C-alpha cells in the first residue's frame, strides 16, 4: 500500500507540475516582443530597407538645401521653420503674380497706364503681407 499512491494524489502531482512550469499570464506575449540577439549575418531584406531609408533621407536633405537657397532667410533654421518659410514665400509669390496679372497694370493698346498711387498701393500690400508672413 505505501508504494502505491491514491489516484487523487497522482492527479494532484500531474496538475501541479505543469502549473509550476507555466509562465505567468501575459509573459509569452511580452517575450515575443523582445528583440532577438544581434544576428551574426545581416539579412538581405534588412540591408535593402536600411539602404532605401538612407537614400530617402539623403534626397530629403538635398531638397531641403535647395529650398533653403531659394527662400529668403531660409538658411540655419530647423526643417519645420524652413517649410513654414517656404509656404509663406510661395503664397507671397502667388500674390505678386495675381497683382501683376491684373489688367490695370497692362494697359491695352492706346489705353492708359495705372496711376502711380495704384501701383504703390498694390506693391505695399504685397510687401506688408510678406513681412507678416516672415515674422
């Protein structure tokens, strides 16, 4: 009798073993997100992705340098400020085109040129809008 345990005791032992080796709730999810050790060889997919990302960053930097050259006071500022200045400058140029495209500035054959005060008023409006946008 003493070498044979009861059926209930054997079941308890079987149930206790797996519980002792189980991970706490959520542990498997946490470990699955853990980064694996650095691989000894790099995968071709990883190389392609990093090369693509590097090329993209280089193109963005190159275009930003070009934009800095084109926009007044565009050098030595962060990217967000640079983009804000570029947007402001493009709006300023659009306003200039709009003002200069009005018929009053280009008299028809035999027509009269606009009054100097009209020209000055239009140019002042352009300049003041540019000053507001740069500040």
